[in-house]
């Protein structure tokens, strides 16, 4: 297939593009490099240096694998750039990662909330119009998030729910309770894409993804310039990354609130497998299909305790501290999301093991001197003073 990866310089975009190229597909990536600007704006950086996109692309294209084509530009603010990619490359599958990915960033200020929503919602709308004009039969695989659902007091279905009200029945999009302006932008994306499917006949799979962990894939290990990012800061870093880095740095693990918040998680290798399963088993014309993309659920405290065990097994002294929660969220709640669709397509999960966490801590130990202690503790709060 001809596969276009939007956001191809990102944590998931780079590994995804290489994964499909390795399988023999014709791959192109597009990115405006804005994540690197946002990092500079915040004064944060991945723990391990990520080479510039041209150098990463060159390392891949000189590796003897199938070449990856690179487009640099902004799909959110320049619809002509988006149109030119679709007209030139004519993708059969579009994997859309090109969005501002951080809830804290979106809650930083009015400006950052607006930038997040414009970047994410307008970018997706430009993609939809480009698809309608140039590739109406292409399959859009959009990275959503489990955070769109929030934590309702009912089981979470995969995107849709059958309801009965006043004696009548219908199948409707599952109600959403997003927890930040970032998560709201993803809800708006979902509604816009569903509308385009229903009205224009676009085909789309919305992958409501849990929190991804890990950096190593078969492709990133081929060359040092092909590594993907590991963020541990309070804006772009995940709880697991932050805890593992704190353990190495000798900083108490900062559990927000009680630590009872539950979320879905998956290994980066499973992300690549899920996207591939979606691409090889496309939605039908006019279908807006939703897969909940996670393999396990953990509470924040579960993760902290796993990191504590791993660190102590390596001779580290690890403490856990409860920190006032900068977010507005339920800390103890029902959480039972369904994830049967990808399993039925053949996903074989990599589950989070103590050995994996121990290996993660060991890898961070190799870069201990690069840890910036100033970017770990949260400074962005949901309720402004």
C-alpha cells in the first residue's frame, strides 16, 4: 500500500513509518516539527537525544530498506500543503498522529488551549477535505485517545453504545467526558470524522489509544539515529516514564492525589501491531469504526509500586509520595473499557512485566547525568489561581 504517516517525526510516527517501510509498503511522512518547538518553549527535552528529522530519514534511507519520502509543512495552518501531499502521493491509508499530544500543555494558558485546538481540529479537517478531493477511497486511521471517554460510572464500549430512551432504541456515539482541552480536541476530531464518514462516505478507524510505554522496536534498534523519544517531564512525560526517571534520580515518585486513577496501557510494539491490523483490515466506505487500543489497565499507584520494586531490585532507594493533584479528575472510580476488536483481529499483546520495568530503569541509569531535576514536578494546574 501507499501509506502516509502524518506526524512522522513524533514518538509514534517515526517507528510506525519505519515499521511499514520494513514490510515493503510505499511510505511517506509529513511533519511541521512543532513538537520540537513546544519542547524548546517549555525548556524540556527527551532524555536521549533525537537527531533532526532529515538525519533520521537519511539514516533509514541509507539502511538498505525501502525508502521513506519526507514532506515538511503545516497541515493545520496551510491547507494547500495538505492538498499537495495528497495530490502528489495519493495515499491508500492515512495514519494521523499529527497533533499536539499533551493535556498539561493544553491547560497551560488560553493561548496554549487555542493552539492545541486549532492545530488538532483544523489539521484533521484539512486532512478530511484533502481526502475527499484527492483520495476519497483512502482509509483514515486516526489516533484518538481513551481519555476522550473520561471515567464514566458505566462500562466503556468501543466508540458506540446502544441506548433505549422513552421506549425507543438507537445506536449512538458513546458519551464523552474529556478531562482537558487536549482531550476535548480529540472528541471534536471524532465527531468531525464521523460526520465525514456519514455524509461523504469516507472510511475511518478511530484508535482510542491508552498510554503507550517503551521506546524500542525492531526498527529503532537498527541505527542509533532511529531512536524515538523518551519524555519524563511533567508536560510530555507519562507517569511510568516520570516514575522510572525519578527512581534513578533519587527523587520521590510523585503520585498525584491518592493514585487511584485507572487508565489503559500498551507497549509501543503493540501500537505498531494495532495500526497495522487496522490498515490491513480497513473500514468500509462510510464506516466510522472505533477500536479501543490498550492491552491492560493499571492505577497510577500500581505503576509507582512496580517502579519501586524494580528500582530496589537494582539497589536504588525509592520512595513514593502523594502529591496534590494538579488536575481535576476522579481519583477513585469505576473503569471497565472494552478492547475486543483488535484482539479479534489477532493482536498478540506484550504485557507489562517486572522485567520490562527493570530494563527501563537500567536504560535510564545509563543517562542519569542527563536528567533535568527541574522539569519533573508539575507547574501547570487545571484550576488557575
